[in-house]
C-alpha cells in the first residue's frame, strides 16, 4: 500500500488573484469612456461581488470586464457564479460569488467516470470537498488526469498533491 501514488482533484482558486482581478476591473470601470456617467461600479461585499450600473446592458458590460480580468489571472470562469441582472430602485445590479470545493454529487460523477472509463486498479476516495485518486502506476494516474481534462464539467477542476 505504501507504494501507491496519488493526486487530489480539487475545485479551488487563488483568493488573492480574484482580489487583484476585482481591483483591476474596478479601476477599468472607473476610467473607461463608455462607463462615464452611468454610475457603474464593482466591489466586494462580504463573500459576494456586487456590480451595479444605471442600465442593464452596462451592468452586463461590468460583468464582462470582470470576467476578462479573471481569465487574464488564470482563474476559470466555472468558479464564478453570477446571478441575473435585477432592477433595484433605479439601479441595475448583478451579484456574483466564487465557488470553491467539489460537491459530493459532483465528486461522485467524477469518481464514476474514472471507474467506468479509467484504467483498472485506480481507486477513488471522496474526502470532504476533494477527490483522492490513487494507483500503483503513475502512468494510470496520468491517464486519469487526461480523462478528467477531456470531460466538460460545469465546475472548475485542478490537480494537486501529486505524489
């Protein structure tokens, strides 16, 4: 058992990079000509990210700017959970949150795919909000990583703790 190699499948992001993307987006929104006079803004409110503007199209443009900054910072947009634009008084708002961790049902989906399509002898184990994949062969683990990357899940996945 000690000769088993393993890695963890996680869904996470660097909080500092999200903060940097948020600050860059706020600066761009405050300086861009097409946002002048629209009272557009983006800011962090607790765990949520609040975007607001005077029009529905403008608030969608603020979200687009933020998404562009996240991509430049290497953060998957699958980790961003943005709501629909809503009218609050005279201001349009969008509330977004960043999703971290794999839910148990999503971990079960990934584990089932590994069991069905992966090489024999690969074991999976759900540990809280991550999935541990282990095998005696490192080649099998690399094949499992390729299989997972080939799937198009609606949540962000990274591989950590490879040993």
